[in-house]
C-alpha cells in the first residue's frame, strides 16, 4: 500500500536528481548563463549582413562593440548586450536595424496552447522568445504550466507559488472584491448591494501588497523576463474554483489580462504565454489575455485528433465565458476575439510520408491558418531539449556546424513567420 508519504519520499529523491542535472547543465554556481555569439553568427544569422561587410564596419568605427577575441585571434565573440548596441548604431541600406514595432502601442501578446502534452508548446515558446531577443525585442514570458518546463529551461527552479500566475489571480481576486465592495457602498440606486467577504486565508497572504513587478523575474537573457511557474502552482485549479465560490461575480478569466494592463506600454515588445495541456483557469486566463493564438501540433493523426478536440472545447469555453460576462453586473468586457490564429506543425520529418500527408490534411482543413514552415525534428533539436536549452543557446562547436545550422534554420523560418503574424496583429491593436 502506498500513501502520500511514499509519493513525498519519491519526490524528495527526484529533487536531488534535479539538482545534479542542473549542476551538469548550468554553471558551477547552479545558475544558467548565456553564451557569447561568434562574429559570423552576429553578421550572417542575427544582423543579416555579409561577414566581410560586418568586419569592415567594425574596422571603420572602433567605437562599435568589438567583442572578445579568441586567443588565436581568429574569432570575435559578442554578448547579447553588445549585439543590441550594434543593432541600435548600425544601418543597412540606409535603414535602421531595429525590428518593427508600431509606435504608441502596448506589447503584443501570443499564447502557445494545445491539449496534448508533447506537442512542443514549451519548446516553441522557448525558441520564439530567444529568437525574438536576438531579433532585438524585449520579451516577457508567462509560464502558466505547473510542469514549469519553460521556467526550468530559463534557469528558474526555486520559485514560491505566490509569485506565479496563481499569485496574480489571488491578488486580482482581493483587489476586484475590494473594488466591488466600494462600488456597492457608493451606489446611488438605493439598492443595497451585497458585501463580498474573503477569508483571512486569502487576504492574509500579503498578496495585495505585491507590486506588478514583484511577479517578474530576470533570466540569463538580459532582454527576457519571466513570470515563472512551479509544481506547487498545480493547485491553482482547485483554489480558483474556491475563489469563484467566494465571489461569484469575480471575472477570474480576466485576472492576468488586468495584471498585464498595468505594465507600461513600452516595458516589453512581445509577451509570450506557455499554457498547460488542459483547458482550465490558468489556460483560460492566457487565452483571454492573448491577441494571437498559436497552436503547436505534432504531425500524427492522434495529434491532429487532439488539436481538433482542443479548438472545439476552447470554443465552448469561450462561449461559456461570454454568458458569464453577461450574467454579472461587472461583466462589461467585450466578447473575446483574436487578431490571428495559427497552427504550427512540430517534430516534422520532411521525408516521412505520414507527416507530409498530415501536413496536407492540416492545410486542407485549416487553410491559411496553418504556418507554412513547420519545425523539423533534427538531432540538434533533440539535444537542446535534453539540456534544457534552445538551439540558439547551444554552442555550434558542440556538434557539426551543418547539424546545428539546419536546426536553427528551421526555427528561424518558423520565427520569421511568427514575427510577421505578430506585426500584422500589432497594427490592429487600439492605441
């Protein structure tokens, strides 16, 4: 017979192994650090310049970042901060090298979501975040998944549940309840509105005193921040059901949306949500706050079947939220709409007949909503997952350069399409 005590013991054993793995993967200080990028990477893959042109620019202007030179003097290596300065100061064909961003608009938000585990949600979110940072964007990632794969891949492992999406939702419950009570006391209709009371177990956690920035943690990438997750945040589904009972008029699905609305419009450029493989309180918060919905799917029939179920149940959930908004006095939010919806095939093998057939099926059913460039399965992609890193973080000298370049090219094509989707959606945002 096994009880919770046995499960706790097994977890304790596993946590020790986690620590060992992190020591092998991260720095000796048990912290993830970002590598430098070679001059040919910076020129050809990041800035899109001919390497000889790049060298000429550096020689012509010694005030530009020169990077660190290898001992043999053959290669220069640049930090992400130095790459950012190069973007700001260099021009190509008399045009600035900064990425497109509509003026006067808040950050664009994209949710990476699907039912099925193993569809590549965290892998896609991680790679798109890193690609966007190399592209010159400031990125905020929000990890909604209690499995916390994205958080661990970003180097954050010791996270208290109060500083996750659950803390944001509980804080929102307290503040929204206080707002409703104040509105009830100030009502001029003469009707006595009910006083909504929350127990000390909720109000006594000190969440109401936390600032918006307290939930945001830095990562090893200087232009990527993260609202992390942790295993203990799994109970948010149970807690949220209780919270809705405490205040039935609380629009729980808009908690993260309200939180993000309090960030300065220019704090970030792109906000990425990594969602759990389920439709629940956390994933509905991500979906409701998102401008663009990206749905990764493997190239098999069962993945296609799961994706079909996901969009059906998501449609039903959004319809239910619409009825909920209309049923409560404070439900004045407009009906949820997305600027774009895209399906992205992952773990795709171009020479696999089944994969090509399923790709055709996706295109036939979902048409222009299917991303043209799937993410291919390569050895470099498998290795990046094994070491909690993206292809962009892996030093190409750890494998054959062609293997690394093939994997990076696949993600680059997928990211370029992702960026084009976001930029088009950005223009639709209200100022």
